[in-house]
C-alpha cells in the first residue's frame, strides 16, 4: 500500500507496555490496524520506571535540555510491531507507582508531567525527527490535551490535529497560576479557550484547539453534548459539533486474542458443544448449580458501572432459575454488597474480588449472559467480548453499549438481527425487567440459539475503526 501519511499518536499509556484502561488498548492497536491502509503511526509516551530497562539501549532521536527541570530525551524502539517514541525524562517519570500517582494519590506535578509530554509532541510534530515528519498529531485524553494547544498557539507547521476523548470524567484541571509554567499564553486565558471554572483544563485546551474531536463511540459523542454526560464540557463539545468537528468512532477489539476458537473448550457459531463444556467447568470451579441462565459480570466495581443496582434486581432472577458470577474490585461497599449476595444465594451466586484476566476468559467462554448496567460507558469492552463468545450482553442504553448491542425486541427478533437485551433507565427496576426478559429468551432454545449466532457473527475487529480514522486523517493532511 502506498504511503498515505504519517501520524504521531500521543498517549499516556499503550498496550503492551503500560495499561490502566481502554485508552492503552486503542493506542496499542491502532498502528497495526492503520498500517495496511497506508498510514505510518508512531506512539509517543512517557518512559515510566517500568519501561526504563526496555528502552535503555534504544537510540536517541530527539532531545530538549530544559524540559521542566531536566533533560527530556526521546528514544525510539519497536515493541510488538509498534514504533514507540519513549520520552525519557527521569525527573518526571522515573517513579515508584502508577502512571498518574503513587501510594498517596495523584502526583502533585501531573500538570507539568503531561505538559512536558504534550510539549515534546508538539515540537516533534512541528519540526519533525531527522527522518520522519508527521502530517497529523493524534492526542489521546487530557494527558495529551496541550499538544494541539501548543501547535495552535505556537504555529502548527501544517500539521493537522485530532483529540480523542476516552472518558470525559478525567479533565486535567490545573490552577491558573500555572499558566506561565505550563508555557501557555496568558492571552488565551478566557472562556473561549483555556479558562475552565477559574482554572484551566488540559482536556478543554485540546478540545477547543484541535482540528477535529473524536470519541470512542457515536452514541457517546451525542451524549457528551448533554449536561448529565458532558460533566461540564457539554457546551464546548456542542460548539465544536456545530462546526462539524466532532465524531464518534467505535473501538474495535482484538478478535484473535479474544476468540472462542482458542482455549481449553473451543467453540464457534457452528458448533457450540465447547461452550456447554466451558459452562460446566466454570460452575464446578465455583460450586454453582444454575438451572437457568448464568449471568457474569467482569468489571471495576464503581458507581459508573451501576453495580449498586444489582442487589435489588438479582433476587427475582435467581428465583426464576438464574445465577450470577462476579469478578471485579473497587469500591469496598460494592465489594461487600456483592459478597452479601453470595451469603444470601449460596450455590447460585459466586464472587471473586480481584483482577484476573485468565478467569475473565473462562467466564466469557462459560457464561450465558454478561451484565453491563453502566450509568455511562464511552465504548465498553465486556459487551463486545460477550458477543464474541455468544454470552449475550444485557446492557444499559448508554454510550458504546447502545452502539454495539441490538435489543431482542419482537421486531429485531423477527428481523433476525437481535444480539442481546438493552434496558433503560439504569435502576433496579430497569435491570430487573431486563433480567426477566433474559429468563424468557433463555427458556426458548430456538430463540436463544439464534441470538447467540447473531452475536457471534458481529464484526468487532479494528478494520472498521481504522478505516474511519484513516478517512479522518486524510481530511486533515496538509
Ligand atoms: P473500563 O475501561 O471503564 O474499565 P471497559 O469495558 O472499556 O471498561 O474495559 C474494561 C476491561 O478490563 C475489559 O477488558 C475487562 O474484561 C477488564 N476487566 C475489568 N475488571 C476486571 C477484572 N476484575 N479482572 C479481569 N479483567 C477485568
């Protein structure tokens, strides 16, 4: 494929190097998905402590001596096919702890740390490396939000800019006293640009200055213009949308890594015997005896995920023959609420507190349904894993959940396109009703099997998303 252009992707995390959320999956998957379309993408990210042994012998391709209190050196290497530009600035990133904080909470200098990442991104975009000059800069979330801003304020040098919102709950707020230190012009400190509730938001800076704004599903893009989802930035998004600058591009999933055809009990839409074996093994593992549908939940246990509505919704489901297996960790009160269900319904409900990817795979393979009762969900992955494994998603009608699951309404069933159960509002009554419908669908083997086959046939790979990003970049190329 002929080269269409070069893209500098700027992200605070990237699979397989550092991951705390879906942003890392997107940053890590896009380069390989875009390559066949002629787009050459490199990923600029901080060299956290965990990366340092890996990058030690990578060649230096760029440097700035005075980068917020020390030298910043960009080293280039290739990790599982992805060309990574690691920003080696030990005074900012060589710390014990996570990307954003240590044992005592967020790092106090996060605005400076990610301003540095964005500053370097903007300079590389504008000036280019010795052998590589991007046509487009693609910033992800607030951590890269200042990159389009630095280009807009300091001259973009013909580089187009895109910012993607993975979760608008994180906005990168900083006090206005930092304006000068963050190398931002005071003249831009007004409500139409950097100012945000008296301070500045690094996400807002990106949203107002980037040529294009995207988010990770079409439905979330629309929701973001409403106060209940926009979290203060709804006006900014609506203004950019009015210019035609906002779009939603659904994330893909790694369909090879998440395939029912691998694993100890392989199965496919044509032969589902392995799924029954996987279910039996899973029930054995947790001492479950469930005559009806076995619902699974694999999630952070937080308010966002709607976990608090489960305890009131589940008893009728259990009475109707259902069972529940939960894997997750998070809010201690929600963990305790899940444990209480085990005491109340022994043999029908089991809970594992913790993070365990191998177990999550056994659950997606062996479960009958996956619950995703989120209050908001920019894209969501577990409903897509559920579709892959014929584990029917029961989801709230928000964000990417709405874009990926087709409700088993009579019309959708008749048309043969239904793939799960979609409910609204996000409360115990809504979920309870969805679970009653699940019991009825499960009781009809013909309907259930048809739903599973539809679910497993959904195209969920990165190809469609990559084509949409490629079209976006092509529109920005100078
Ligand atoms: P979010 O990024 O908001 O947490 P997503 O659905 O986009 O939600 O992604 C969550 C990812 O983390 C999925 O891959 C899911 O399977 C995984 N996950 C969440 N909790 C656990 C857990 N306790 N154990 C294993 N995997 C988990």
